[in-house]
C-alpha cells in the first residue's frame, strides 16, 4: 500500500492523510521499503524538480552531516593494456587511445601518494588496476601489501581490480580492505551495448563474493553512454536488490575518450544528473553518493546543486585514473565558496 504524505513546513514533519506524523528519517525508510521497481523509482524521479531536491535534501539531512563531503583520492596502480572491451575506457587494449601500458606500481610509491593525498584532506584512498581480474601470485600479493600500507596511514582503502574469486575477496578483507569498487555501469538491458567481454551476472557474482567476505561494496554507474533515463533507474533498481545495499554509489558522467566507441557521445543533461543524484539519495539514505568522473566539465553551480540533492563525496586530484578531474586547489575554492570546511595542508 502506498502512503500519501504531506510535508508540514512548520513542524518539520510529514503526516499521512489519516495517520500520525512521522519524521523525515521515517519517511526515508518508507521510501526504501517501497522503492524496488523502476516504476516506483520513476514516480520519485519525475517529481517537480524543486520538490524532488527538497525531499532528497531532507533525507540527506536526516542521515548525514551535510557539511561532510568526503574527499577520496583515486590512483591508477597499473594502467592500460586491459583485455576487456568496455566501450568508454581509455585503458582497453582494444582501442587506440594513446594510453601507455605501465607495470604495477611499487608499494612504496603507493604509500607516498596515499600520504600526499591524506595531507590534502583525503580520508579514502582508492586504487585501480586495469585487469580483467587479478591473478593469484606476486602481483596480487603486492596489492594486498598496498592495502595494508594505506590502512597503516589511517585511511580507508578501496581497490578496483576487476572480477574476484571468493578466496581473493577473503584475502583482501584480511588485509584490511574497507571497500571494493565494481560498477554495474548501466542497466542490464543496455549493458551489452557497452561491454561484451564480461556479463552483467559476472559483475553481480563479484559483488556477491565481496559481500560474502564482509567488505563494503562501492558500486554505481556511468551516465551518457547512450542509455535512457529509464536505464539509469533500472541500474538503481539493481543496486537496491543488493543485500546489504552498497555503502557507496559513484555517479559518473562519461568522459568521452578519442579512439573509444563512445568518443562522440553527447554530454549528460545537467538536470537529469541532478534528478538521478536526488533519486539515489532518497533510495539509499545511508550511502555515500559520490559525484565522480565528469566533474571537470561541470560548473560550480551544478556541483552545488548535486550536493544539495544529496551527493556527499568527490574524488579529488588532477587525474581520475586516466581521465581529467578538477585540481585540489579548485576544489578548495569550491568548498570555501560553499562555506564548508576546507582541509588544511599538513605534512605527509
Ligand atoms: S573499465 Fe576496467 S575492465 Fe573495462 S577496459 Fe577499462 S580497465 Fe579494463
């Protein structure tokens, strides 16, 4: 049964038509209980935009400190030469993108970069390797050592290494990994138009291995790959079926890369992005909603609107794996302009 709710501006509570008042937190939980299907998500996504943003901001406020926008750093620890065919990716060996393949970084180099990111205010350090999945052996052992090094600096550690076995997930957990990033990217329907070398179910299998190992899941998608708005909601519906739901949800806007099949994709509509951020916030009240790739092409005003709609994390640093990103100075200026705490530079 759907409950009809009305917002009472005076008391800061919602009331049902017949029943007692309940708080914003309660409202968020009611949405979560009901929002599993694309139709249910669409009913929220299609609200008049001011109402949608208002509701998302209320849910955000009920579950988070709104001045807390987490800053994450993302480092490519092994770049290029990937055998997969993800149609958006500069690192696939199948496309002529000019990205050079590099070997796996040393643990010491990673430790230095993580310490530097921490000094710039990052609390999470994410590491990506352009693999179909890690092979057991020295390279995987080295990644485990990197995880230990980052955790040793007092930071959250996240890796994205492709498909995992249960045993690999268990070893990452034992090394202290905080979260594993593995994006579903888009809807099940649109997926095969973008990637053919691994299936949607392969991705879900890896997410289940990660969850069985007790590692938090970071999983989201990329907008602007030729999908419909409904595909984006279908992705949220897939995420809402994960048990537990993702701890963090990156929302990326495609950065078109010359040489890839999606090189000429048009930019994402700004207000569609805001709608999706708001719908994600309402659907996943406790998750970190990460405004990820594509931020370098967003105005400051659009980013502020996304924060108002519930985004509460960004990646900082001039590169996002191989894609451009606003510099730390630009982000510090943005935080200053928003009147939010700007992390002070400390010695690594
Ligand atoms: S997104 Fe990851 S798996 Fe896909 S081609 Fe790029 S590096 Fe490989």
